[in-house]
C-alpha cells in the first residue's frame, strides 16, 4: 500500500472512531445521569444520531486526510463539515414555509464561523494523520529475510496519540451533560407530566396545568413526549417571569408526538411551582 493510500485509510478509521466516541457520549450522557426521562434529541433520535455522527466523522476524517497537503485537507474538511451541519439545520426543527427564509439566512450567516471553529480540531486531526504517515514511511521491511530486520513502528505517533484523540472526543461529549439546574427541574417536569397522564379529567391535572394557558393540554397530552431543558434567558415563550433570581429560572419543554408543545418555566430549582403555557399544533 502506498503511503498516500495508507494516510487516507488511517484518516477514515480515526475519523470513524473519533465521531463514534463523541456521539456515544453526547447522545447518552444525560440518559445515564437521569435514567427513564425521555430526552428530546434532534434531528433523528439517539440511535440514528450516533450512526449519522459516526458517518460524518468518517467522512470528515477521509476528506481531511485525502489531500497531499495538510492545509488543503483541513480546508476541505472544515468546508464539508460546515456544509453538512448547515443542511442538518435546514432539515431539522420547524420546516414550514414561514420559517424557511429565516433558517436559510441563519445558515448563511453562521457558515463561515462554523467552518472556522472546525479548523483547529481538524488541524490537530491532520497533524496526527501526518505523524502516522511519517511513521509508516520509516518502517523498513527486510529485503533479505536473513540479513535485515524490520524497524519497529513508532509507538507514540501510531498508537498513543490517536487513542488520546479518541478519548478527548469522548470527553468533549461530556460538555452536553445537563447542569445542576437542569438536572433538578427536568425530573420535576417529568414527574408532573407522568402524574397528568393518570388524570381522568382536566380537573384532575396538576395545578400548574389547570390554567387558561394550558386549557388544551388534557386533549393533546395522551401521546408519548420528549423533554428538553432550556435556560431561555430571552423568554421566547413569553411566559411572565416572577420576582425570583434569574439565575435560578429556566424552562423545560415537552414535545408530544401529535405536535402539541408545553413549555413550563420554573422560578427556582425546588420550591416554586412552574408557570406553564401550551402550544397546539395549529397555533404554531
């Protein structure tokens, strides 16, 4: 095998392992910390997100390692990564005609910054690939079995550094773990919704769900749902904020399979009940 083909194959394998490590941790860390809670994990759900993230890692690794020069490889890899993330943004979330223009403009605006953010990571990746290629070149295989012994491969560039990169990718996935506030209020939301599923009438719902803003909840809330925590500093759901510390305020969003959405703003982690607002599928 030529050293160029070896470099590309190594980039493919290392990219696959790096993407798999990052996505496995990112998609499962909250499910491990808070077992039993159905987390909202766009765009395809946890299993397919891991598959797609691994494929993307493999593609970026192969593309970054393809070019003979590192600068060209990093440029192609960062451009491709930003393009794929932009397409995923367009295809995920709301897709109605009223939001397409905003999403397209947003993707165009963030395309260059997204590509730029990938450059340091892909530059490190290509540096490791180059070290592997150099080590592969240095292996001298015997031309005469009895007179020449092969030179052993370099252990650090060919084993230690790639393993460290894969472990670093997994550690980077830990950054998606919910913080202390989220890990407190999300189970509260889950417990309230599970209690609501047992109600036989709207009058039997938990008190935060018996308000005018959630008057349709009982009709829509029988479907499976997923939960997402959001600090929501901008109050995009227009829920009145009480006179509590903004540092302690946050919102949990429940998305139901039938399109109904419930947003509940928690004034603090443990004491005050949430203020909830429902959004029927036809109202959004």
